[in-house]
């Protein structure tokens, strides 16, 4: 006959395991809302400009134009009860609209997300990406056909669970849009250069200037200036392109040269920030964020969101066409006195990059 004490201990152990497992499941997966979104007293967010709508719980608050990068529109849904347990408000999910699919794909590269295949949201295929590291477990859905992303935070706080987020996504719909996102660049001009074999688009309100004398370091440089209607002499912001040919040089690979030029620019920005600090200017200074990106048909290094006393934005991109042995460097300068144009300038800068083709 089996030892009754062992049997009792085994039964107790199984009960404890089931109880703990059940508690964990309901803690992390059970929604406090009815299973059918129609039965809930949820609100509906509708955006006629970009053509989508989604239902959301009443405890969430909506904030439009909450942009974190180069997107042209952003709306976030935040937990209005988050201050009970944490400092600051918590974003449960946000929806971002981009100018084109390249910007959409590049926007989340720095997060090191894992590819989890595809799902369908609102009748369109969405690529699902996931970051399994804390403190918040981020899931991103990229809908390339709509240049749209949805980013959710899988954190169980204040009545919002992962199940609730999945149910919110199930209510997402695309509707007729009053704005054609793909037409952002339809009225742009096109610049073509036969000497170096490249072309790109640029807005009509930017003035292209090709200086007679080129920079000592570069073979050719091009400047695009945005002038205010009341001031034809001082640009509101500038976008620069420099072309450097003849690579590789002295057995140094073209990629090593790209890295060297990028480090040189980053060092120059750091020196300007250090100079500001010496005279007591610290507000608004940032060395920015470094990332590997692809724009148009070239890949390279990007420095985003750099700023100091002179410029509120100083983005910088260095890329190469290895077959032709050419390095292209792009820079965006937005003077601090015209920082109200930052959103327009950044959008145009990245759209120009995305239209770039080295033939």
C-alpha cells in the first residue's frame, strides 16, 4: 500500500501548482471588460484625415500629434489612472502615420525588435514585431499598405491587460480618408545629376543653390534653403548634400571612410555642445541618437535629434554607393530662432532621403 502521507503531499502540491498557475493566468490575461467590444461602454476615436477608427476603454485619454520621430501624425492612448501607482502617465498604445513605407520600416530599427510573423488588422496585413525585455514589453504592428504603425505596451497596470490591448486592436478599422498620404511629394521637383549619377525629389518652396567653389573635402556640394517670404536673405532652415568620390583610398574600405566621416561630424557636434556648456548654455543641447538606416537605395549612418545653441535640429546622414566609389553626406540645419519649422524641416529632410537614387 502506498504511503498515505506521500499521496496527501502530492495532492496538495498539485492543488498549489494549479492555484498559482490559475492566479498568474488571470493576473496577466484576464480582461476586466466584457468579451464583446460592442457590449462595453467604450469610446470611439475616428480620424477622417488619415482614414482610421478604433474603440478604446473610457479610462484611456487621447492625445493627438504625439510624435516621437519623423512620422507626420501621431495619436497616443494613455492610462489616465496611471498616477495611482507610477509617476507620470503611461501610454497604452499609439498610432503613427508616416510619409512612406521606408520611413515606417526605419522608425523602429533601433529597438531591436523580434519578428513574430504577420497578422491582419482592419483587413490589412500587419508585420508583428516584439521586444521581450522590460520594463515595458513593446509590440509594434507595421501596416505597410497604409504607412501606419501601432505600438502597444504590454504592461498590466491599472486595469489594462494584454487581453484588453488585443481586443482594442480587434476594433481597428480603416475608413475613407480625406488625405492622400502617398501624395505628399506629388508636386515636388526632381534634381538629376548625370556627372555622379544620382537623383532625388525636393519641395518646390526650397531653393537649390550650387556654390561655384566646392568644399576642400568634397567634390561637389548642393544646398537647399527654405526662405521666409519676408526675408529672402536669411534661410529659415537648410538641407545640404555633399558628394565625395574616388573610393576606396589607400587600401581603406569605403565603409571605413563612411564611419570616419560620421565620427568626425559627431565629434564636431560634441565639441559645439561642450563649448555651450563652458558659457553656461545647457538647455536644449543633445548629441542625438546614432542608427544604421537605409534611405532610397543607399545605406549608412544617421545622427538624429542633435542640437545645440545654434541649431535646434542638426541631423546628419552618411552613406555610400560602393559600386561607384561615392560617399554622400546629407545634413539638416534648423536655426534655433526658426525651431517652429522643425516638424516641416525634418519631414522634408527624410522624404528627400527616401527619394534618393544612385543610378
